[in-house]
């Protein structure tokens, strides 16, 4: 079916369905991408990054790994087993968020500012967890033995 057929018979549809909302047009299916961005942002900012930062802090506390401080053993196992998977999950969520943002760009400047703020918060959280863990390890290496 060519363009001539589509122009001759406007009832024939080809390609994604276009929806008119307000003064802008968008493709059908964009709502799912927008909802996915919201879910990823909420999960990452409310659950993923706080848990990652807390796990990163616990990993660097010396009393956490000993029987001092009152930390339960199951928490040590959770931190030991889930720090790196949680880090990669948060990093992957950030990459998926960027991909979805590129697939369906925001329609207004306010929405773009909000998406950039969310993306910045995700990036700062992941970078903070990495820098905190690396800085503490570097400090331990620079201490004189003894």
C-alpha cells in the first residue's frame, strides 16, 4: 500500500495511530513510556538509591562486620549479597530512564526540567555511593600500618 492509496482513501491507516491532545500531536503508546519513566523514577529515588547509600555506609563501618554495634547477622548477609546487584540495578534503571527519555521527549519546558532533576538525582545518588566507598578504601590504604 503506497502513499497514493492512503491519500485516496483516508480511512486506511498505516503506521502508529496519532492522537490529538491539546495543541500537540503524539503517537499512541507514548503513555506507556511515560508511565514506565514515572515508575522507574519513583522506585529508584524512593527505594533503590536510599538502600544503596545505606548499604554503602554500612559496608564501611568497621563495627558492622564484627559482633559489636548490635547489627544483626542477617543484615550483614543482605549487605554482602545485595550491594553490587543493587548498584547495577540502580545504574541500569538510570540508563533505561535515559533511553525512555530519548524515545519520548517531554512536551514542555517544565516537564523537561522535572525529568532532568530526576535524572540528576539518580546520577548523584549512584556517584555518591561509589565515591563514598572508594574514598573510605583510599583512606584505609593511606593509613600507616599498625
